[in-house]
């Protein structure tokens, strides 16, 4: 019988089996339920990191496997003395970052039963970097627990996989995500359902769409633009506008976070906002600014990928209508326009268009200029739709 979810697990949804496994491990004192290294895998938006931090809070809490409010707040703020976190805004986790984390893992916990080490996006480690972590997993201190997160266990070296216990997450249902968003963010049920559906059950994106009107407007414009391209001559301005939308979305995400980080850094250095920064402290702020620039670059790529994911949902809906599948549309609000697009093309052409979108994602991931990749994708989409070719 599934274990009832308690406060530390409240912000998780659609993963009862994973929650039961980790809660049992957090409750264990000396049994096979607990091990020193864990790998949480699942598709984007399934809640890998959320589950990792809930597990960390349960392990660190003096109140047991259901956690307590103070420990949970400290874990979420990354301020708990027995928690170490490695997350990166870069494409690759550096070997020095892992060496530093491995070094700190050797210390005994100061206030809790365990010392917990979390690595988000563990799939971003190169083979050489992974081998540094491997040594720590082979000879772990008695009370150190590692929690790794990755899309799939295949993204890690076999030697790493053999030394961790894997917990696999599934894509939560739209209703599960909608219920979470409605409860946690206090939005109307209709708004929560639409956001969860448009986000295709990606929890983070559903939250953003439910709580940010500008994000909803940018998504709507993306789909309207794709449906409105009639000729190949529309492609260049269309691609330019898509990149503008991606840039605006990325900027909106990073600006607020950048300002909060700078304010926190100045406060920790004892400097008032707008005050003069002593020469000896300027290097620390420059490091922060460099990290924020790297994050802005990654955020733009993520913004472009979000747009392409939305376009895939559009063409998926068209394909479902062409096949008469009778399934719920992701973009139900555009049903009439989608039906018209479905009648103007064929399933084979729609599949080819979806392949073109996926190719654009792969090209951008391979550092092809985004403008060129998006233009090529829109040209292919227009031709496959049976429209004009010039």
C-alpha cells in the first residue's frame, strides 16, 4: 500500500512508487532499503531535482522520513550545513567542481545523520570527470549519501551505474500536474489545466505558464506565427521573430534571478546596493557576472528549445487529427486552425515536418547558428505542408 505523502513530499506529483522507495530509505536505520548512492532518472520536467531535494530533506531531518519545516527550508535554500550541491549553468561539469565536491564529502555530518551530496545534471560529466566521482562512490564515508540526477542511466558510465541505486521517474499526467499547480500556486483550476497541457506535463514549465501572462503570450505568438507562414518568403522574418521571442523569454527568466544573486552577493560582502565595491572584492563580483553571462547563453538556447518543443506539440496535434486518433489535443484552443492545417497536408508530410523540427534541435545543440537552423526548419515545414516553395 503506497505511503501517504507528508509535508516534505507535498510538492511532488505523479511519482508514488519513487516516493515510497525514497521514504522507506530515509526511514531505514540499517536495512537493504538504504544505500550510499542514488541515481534519480526521468524525462525533463518529471521532477528529478525536486525529488532529490525532498529526499535530502528527509535524510537530514531530525524528525524522520517526513521531514520538518526548518530542515526543508534550509535544503531548498541550499544553506543546510550537511548538504552540498553541484549544479552548473555550463554545458559540461568541470573536473575541478567534482574534485571539490568529493573532497567535502569526506567530512562527517555536523548536525544530521548523514552528509548529503547532490549533483544535478550528472549526465554533463565527461568520462575523466566521472572517474573522479567513481573513486568517491567506490570508497564512500560511512555516513555520506550521494544523490545524482540525470535524464537516463544510460547517460552515465557503466561503472557509475553499477555503484548507484536507480529510481526511475515517469512523465506525470496532465491532471496530476494541474492539481499540483492549482494547489501550490493558487491559480484557478482552468488555468492550471491549460498550463499543464501546454507544458506537456513539464512541471517547471507548467508553473511558469500558469503564473506568468507574458510567457503564455509568447507561446501563443509562437504557434500563431508557425501556422501563419504561407510561403518560403515568410521564413526569414518568421525565424527572426521566433528568435526574438526566445530571447525575450530567456531574458525574463534570467533578469530577476541575476538581480537577486547580485543583491545577495553584495549583502554577504557587506556592501550596500549602489555602494562602492572595494578593489579586493571586485574579483568575486566579476566571477558572479561571468557565471551569469554563461547562464544567459544557456538560457537563450533553452528558450529556443522550448519554442521548438511547442512547435512539435503543434505538429503532433495536426498528425493526431490526420490519423483520427481521437486523443486530447495539446493545443485544444486552436482546434479549428489545426483541423484546417490537417486537411491541407498529409500524415507523411506532417511527420517530415516533425523530423525537421527535431533536426533543428540537434543542430542547435551542436552549435549551429540558431538563425540558420530555425530558417532551415521553417523552409522544410513550409514545403512539407504543400505550400509555395518560393
